[in-house]
């Protein structure tokens, strides 16, 4: 429940636990780039690897840093104060009357409180790592501090039909966490396929490729 003295409810009680999933994906992205370099990857294929995994790794690093440095997200009687994006260094205050939908869902193995507010299609996502804050306490705090305006669902909204392919595919989270093994398998597959991809004929080496 909200702290009586502060009349607010702190969502992110442990920045370390909130940062762990970001750190894990950052390590795997760095491994892919390092492995590609160690295999002797050169030219266009190396540039492609760096663009896909290196650039996303830089964004992941920024998200990791801001997770430690940004103020913790809180719920107040005026509305939630949350980070607009994972790389946001500050908090955005949202009025309870602007919150259309609220739900608790998993993004990978990370449990989060998500909010859709105003005309924004992307949700405001705040991690509430398990073992730090009880989900029932979050639900009760939202109901009490919003004066009953907002009810938290345990089912994410329907998958969005607009935006980038990654956004449409990822949707608004899932009801259950992704098992660690399932989360690791795509990275293991990428690392295992890199040597084969290096030896396979590349499209930019073909006569029909522009510039050849």
C-alpha cells in the first residue's frame, strides 16, 4: 500500500534487479559482435553485425545506465511518474484521468506495470521485479491513489496493429514470464550460426547485387 507519510507508492524498489535483464541481453549482443570479429568477419557482413547488434547494444547500455541513474518510478495521488522509455533519464508525470489501460505483464522474464495513456500507442513500461514488490500491492495502490479511476488488469491488451514490425510482434507483453532457457536459445542459435553464415554465399557477392 502507499506510504502513509509520503502518500506515494514506489514501484522500482531494486534497481539492480530491474537492470539484470538489460545486462544479460547487453552481454549477448557484445558476445555476438566479439565472436564475429574473432571469426575473422570482414566487409559488409561485419558492418551488418555491428549495425544490428552493436547499435542495439549501445541503446541497451544507455538503458542500463539510466536504470541506475534515473529516479525510481512512483505512483502518487496526482498520477504515476514513470520513465517514458527505457533510455529516459527522467520521469514523465501522467494524470490518472489520462490513463486508458493499466496491466501487469511480462516482457521476457521481467514483470512490469504497463500503462497506455493519451494518444501514445506505446505503453509506459515500469519493471516491478519479483521479490521486491507484490503484484497485489501494486494493484491496490493504483486503485487507491487513482481514486478508483484506474483498474489494473493481469491480461495485456490485444497486440497492436500499427507501428514497427518489432512493436507489433512484441505487443504489450505476456501473461507469463518467458523461461530462461527459451530466452537464451535465440542467442545460442545466433552464435552457433555465425561460422556457417560466414562460409555461406552472401547476396552482396552475387553478380546481380547492385554495384557488382
